[in-house]
């Protein structure tokens, strides 16, 4: 099987749920209304969300809390005839939640919610997302759009090759895909370096194109560790950041082991 055939297969196997924090879930739990790991009311607060999804009237919508290696379905809600929904999340102060709003096939919006947030969003029939009340959520959805555009471009390139394509054309497509991968990798590194104290960088760290992670080199462990250290100065109580820190520590250990073996 050629490298293009392998990439086509991996692209086909990728869920339309583009956020890899949810895709890479080791286990998925279903929790009744109000979220998971609920603590005392004195230590918790609320984040209120109202949304409208034009392409999903009278539809079941999944609200999923994403983490590093694990995702939790908080609830399933039904939109009204105009695609409206409303929900109140339990969010601990200092522990923002990364929420995917999807229907099992398509992600409609990604939300980064902090205690006390009052957020509204609108998704038009073309999938464009408008966010009010959360700058981080708006930033996150722009990142999701850019990622989706790259995946679509690569999928179109892969699908342009068939059994009648010449070896020369296949080589050209492979070269273009490699160039797009490198371009998006550099773009992602630039964003991460400029936003080390924003939780929006965490999904970027775990992205891949087909079966090729953006950051899988041994040396990438240093970047994961640096991001975790920076975020801990802002969100020391964040479960998401603690998960990243633990993952970075595992990567650092792997890097050190690789260096020992090499020497």
C-alpha cells in the first residue's frame, strides 16, 4: 500500500470531530445534568450558555467535556425548532472547562468556559461560528476553523489520486501534502509560542493530520513541558493543565530514556 493510500485510509478513519482531545479519549463516561466531579456549591460556580445551531433544529446535541486522554459526556440536550439551546454548566473557579458541542458526527462549536461566564454562540448553515461573552472561546473556534480547512485541503489532495494517476502526479501530491503539513506545523508552533498562557494552545498540541501528529518528535516534550509550566502560573487549579503537566512529564521521561539508549 502506497503512502498516499495509507494517508487516505487514515483520513477516512478520522472522525469529523476534529478536536483531538476528545478523539483521543481513553474512556468516555456519561454524567447526568450538571457535569462531572461535582463539588460543594460553596466551591463551585456556574457558566451559562445559550446557542443557536441553524443546521440542527429539533436535534439532539451532545455537550462533551474534553480533557487530555479522556472525555466526559456531560449531557445530551434537544434544540427547539429554530436550533436554539440553553445550558448551565458547573465550573469550578480556576478550573475552566473545554466543551465540545456536537452531534456525534459534526462539531458545531468549541467553548472554553470559566466560572461566571455568560456566553452565547450562533452557528450558521455553513458552519461559521460567532461567539459573544468569551474571547477565549472565539479564539478557539477560529483555530478549529483553520484546522478544519487544512484537513479538508489534505483530504482533497489525497482524493485527487486514483488508480489512473501517474507516478509523477502521485509524487507531486505527496510533496504538496508534506509542504502543507510543515506549513501548518510552523503556524501552530508560532501560535503556541505567542499564547503560552492561553488554554487554547492545548488542543493545538494534540492535533494530527491523518495518522501524523503535529508534535511527535522526542524534542517536542520540551515544548509540552514549557506550555504546562506557563499555564500552571495562571491556572494552578486546572484539571486540564494538570493532565497536560502529567503528559509532559511522561514525554520528558521518554526523551531522557531515548538519550540514555543513544549514549
